[in-house]
């Protein structure tokens, strides 16, 4: 990219909403909104896949003046071909939810998406189901506070989001909101892939709770807690309790398995999505984290583990950091993970990742009985990049993937 300190955080394809049985969708343009600068890049990866070309750039001032929005995050294509981008703040860095829209063909900035309604107090991720005329969005962190790192004093101060928002997709209006509790911080939102299914899941980073949201009566929606990962009592850390910081959630294309990344504790979890709406843990693997044996943190009380996990070494490289963004292959057999969350927070919790660069790992998945195994033959070391060390975050497949494909 031609600019520094953009913080390329989330990304998405200009084409991602397809017919349920379509296999012909071509993904040639990658949309890269910037979490810090509020700049938007459009990159052509279809003409020459090994030589991506920057084909459009929208400057922050245009986003500020036209939309009064900033600190851009998740992009997804809409059924009409336009591109929807969630924002986390206003131009001054105060928390502000809502969305901006790009034209799907020219990539011109069209303006705000929401239709003259009150926007949520904060925003982060979203997903929608066209057949149910609904869009669900999550909350985030006050941008100007997140830039200074995680501060325990911010707890109870309203810095961390707590709402799950339900929108009328056609009317672009906010219809319901759920308060998921103080300092819950709901982040990743995922519907089931089946376009007829009226349910999905959201992971809450600070509370370690995963909620299932579902259509109840009429057009009303409801939420219920289905997974709770307990915090660990620790010493040698910034708080006495270390929460299960679940930052990403992926559902397999057949809607059979759900995967979670726990950035602080260091594990990736695989749950079977049973018909009784109670996910069952069937796989778990540690790929780093803050509670590894021999580190500065000692676990005093743990409801799940009998001992602290061992450090991970792959191809003679010690893996630092914790699992962050996930991407699952279409056949569900290969789960890829990176270990950079946000540059400021990486520096605070995992300084070795900033110093040496992040990595991408492959987790082999047992799709029959459940189970996860680290592939010791696969390692992408972003510390060896020519202009590195680099911090890798989002992962996408040009053939389509489990976190961007929405079926109509």
C-alpha cells in the first residue's frame, strides 16, 4: 500500500453474495478498508493473481465529509451488488455504529446505508440473511481508546460495546437491540450458511460467552447463551482474572461445526452444532497464548485445564502470540489461523509478535468425528517479508470462503 499506519484490519470481496447453488462467481476485487486511517483501497487480484494492482483509493477526508463516519472495519457485498462497510467510530474517534456504501461497479462512495434512523452507539462486524430480510451487527471498542491499548480501568466505563443490533435489510432501519451485558464486547457475527436458516452466533470477547440468535415469533429475534468459556485466575498479568478473549468465529459450509479463536488463552476450539442448539466441544488445540508454561503468567485456578500448555514450535520457529483470525477451507478440512489482532494490542500483550512478525498456521480438521491437529509441515512466517516484520490478520480464498460467502 502507498501509505503507512493505515492498519489494514478486515477485508472482503467485491462479490460475495451469490445464489445458493452457484459455483461460477468470480472474485477479482479485494476491498481493504482501514481501521485507523479510514482510507479505503480496492485491489485488483483477478487480472494477475501474483501481481495485485491497486485500482482505486478513497481518501479519509471523503469518508469524513460525506458520511461523518470513520475507523472502518468489515466489508461485505450486498444482494444488489453494492459493498457495505461497517464503521466503528466518527472522524474524531468517538464510538459510532452504522455503515457506509460503495457502488459495486465503480467503487464510488455513495454515502451512509442506514435510512435516517438512530445509529448504534458502536459497531464492528455484521452478517445478513436476504431470505429473512435481516442484518445483524455487533459492537466494538471506542476507537480513540483502543489506540492506546487495553486498559483495565476502561472496564465499567462504557469503552467496550455490549449490544447486538437487528436491522431490517430492505428498509435499512434498526428494529431491535439486545444488551449482552456490561463489557461483553460482541465481535464476530455469523449466520448459518443455509439461506433458509434463521439463526446464527456471535462471540463476546471479554465475557467469553457465545450467543445464539434466532428468529422467534413473526419478525422478532431472540438471543440465548450457548457457550461460556470461563476466565482463569492468574498472577503476573495485568488483571487477576484473564478472560477468554474470543475474537473470531467461523462456521463450516455444511453448518455442522463452529470454530472459535481464543486470543489470550491461546486455544482454538471446535464445536459440533447439534440439533438441540447446544454446541458440543469436540476439538481443541493450543497455538500460543498468554498462559504457556515457562512464561511470566502463572495460572492459579483453572476450571478447564490441569496444567499450563506447552509452547508451540513449528519448523524450528517458536510461535508467539495467540490465535486470532480464522479461515476454513470450503471442504472443511483445513483451518488457517493468524496471530495478530491489532498492532497496539499486539505490542502490549505479545511484543515478540511485533518484533519477529506474525505467522499463519494450518490446523487439520477431523470432519467425521471432530478433532483438531496442528500441521507441523505448514508455516508462513511474516517476519521474513522484504519490508517486514509484518502483522498478518485477515485470510481469504479467491474461490470463496466460510467467512465471506452469503447465499441468497
